[in-house]
């Protein structure tokens, strides 16, 4: 195997390029040029063409660099950005500090020109929440449990009814549809809504009507009174009796 060795950088013409104008020194920057050679696995010199075949071209031969001027402000390297929270509105922060004589230079302490803190928005993945599964049964709070006794329910069993709450699971997924923790969707993992368990309602009949006129003007006859249906039963209420007429012989 053939490979380039680690490149050694040197300044163009062996020194930094500078220019003097009216007694002030300005940095034009520098360009480093690597000295590249081709060697084999046994550290012997090899033809450059052999390396070029394997490397698909020469390594970079020019790299920009900066040498601070005497009056430049100097800093420590930027710290790593702080971790991001799961909130899409969060920001991450990194810091640096002045070093050496820069700590005492007034211009270096100008945060507008030389900020020591940088903030940027945290990357935000798109998370989506959607209902999952069916609603639970309606759950009644203790204070809203209304025992219904009497009628057909008077055989020892209590019937619970009234207003309650039911629940449904919420699934949270990323932009690729993979499930993630519900906290990424700012969700508790479920939604709830009010519900009602209807109370049993018995059949309701009207009161007896007045007696009708006698069917005979003299002697024995019949007169009639009746009831009629006012409301049908529902939710397991007592059913209606068979509706008929009540006769009276007189």
C-alpha cells in the first residue's frame, strides 16, 4: 500500500508576508504549502504516480491561516455548545474568554465587536402526536356515583351513572414515523374528555283518566277509564306494563 506521509507546512518563501504603511503594520495573512512525497509500506520512496492512482489526486497543497497581529485580541477556543432540551424553542450556548494582555484592552472587552457568548437555536425535529387505540370506559368520580335503588334495581345491586371522564392514549412519533417518548410532543401520553353514563329511566305512564260515560242510559252498563304512554324506558329502566283499559260495570 502506498500513502502520503503527514504533510509539513511551511510559509510561502519561508516567511510571513507583511507590508508597512505609514508606520502601521498590517497582516496580509499567510499561505502554507505542504511538502508531499510518496512512500511505500516499507518506508521507501515511490513514484508519485503510484500514490496518485490510489489517492485519486493530490492532497490539498494550499491552506489559509492567520497569524494574530500584536494588537489583535486573543481568545480561548470556543467551548462546546450546551446540550439542547426537547423543547423546539430552546437555544444552545457556547463561550470563550480573553487571554493574555487582551483581558486589559478596552477594545477587546467590547462585547458587540468581540462577543464572548454565542447563542443559536437548537435543531428542532418535527414530532407529531396522534390518538392511539380506543377510548376507555367512562370513569365516574366518587362524588358523582349515584346509586339507583327501587323498582327493578331493588334486588341488592347498585347502578352507577352520571358525568365522568374517559381517556385515550396519545402516540408521539418523529418525522420518519418512528415512535418516541410522549414528552417530545409535550404530551402526558393521553387525552381525556367528559362523558356521561345515562341513569336508568323507568317507563312513565300518564295518570288514570276520568271515567267515561256509562254505555247504557238505563240498567246495567259499562264505563271506561285509561292510561297512555308518556315516556319509554331507556338505559335498563323498568319496562312498560301492557296497556289496556280498565272497565267498571255499573
